[in-house]
């Protein structure tokens, strides 16, 4: 009889544990999708914006930026000077658009391409960091900016992408 009682007690514990896990998991379903979409836009945008601000002094690109693009960030297909200008402009414009949710999918795609270039050609050992950026940016590319965006306000985004 003790064996049956232990088995029943173990089964009851397993059922209670499963129910508790289900309840905890169900809490995740209450996180608003628009909040997730907003976070997926804002956090990588801030990273790129902060990087952009280190490349300029006022409205001028710093000499050190050109030096870095020539010696550290050297790309195989684009000369260092145009690459420095393109990256600096993109890192200023795309994050602003992304945070506001204007042309959000395009902006996220642009930053995703920049992330891939950085990962492949500049810092290949930083795949964990770049993977996190890419994941957030892919959420925006695939699902759109959500309702907390100017794209949604102006009817420029059709909502979630079809899966």
C-alpha cells in the first residue's frame, strides 16, 4: 500500500508541477505584442545611434573615423572613405527612423545588413552580440513595427507579415 501511496503522491506532484509551469508560461502571453515590437526596434537602434555619435564631431566626420575605416573596419569591396561616410550617415538616419517606426522594416533591414557586414568582415568573434542585434532586427523585418509606430498611424504597414 505504501508503494501505491507514493506513486499517487508522485503523480499528484507531477500534475501540480505541470499546472504551475503552464500558469507561469501563460503569463508570457499577457505581454503586449506591441511592446515587444517597440523593444525590438528601440534597443538595436540605440546601439547604432551611440556608435554613430562616436564617429562625428558636430556635423563633421572625425579623422579617427576615417582612420578606423582604413585600418580596422576595412571592407573588401568599398574604399574606406565612402564606407566611413555611408556607415556614419546610416547609423544616424536608420536608428531615428526605426525608433519612430517610419519605414521601420526598411530601416531594420538596413541595420541588419550593417550587422552582417560587421560580423563577417570586421568583428567575426562577436557573433553573440551581433546575433542578439540580428534577432531583434529580424523581428521588425518579419513582423513589422507594431501599433506603436508612425508606420501604423499612417497606415504604411499592413501589420504582421503573413506566415
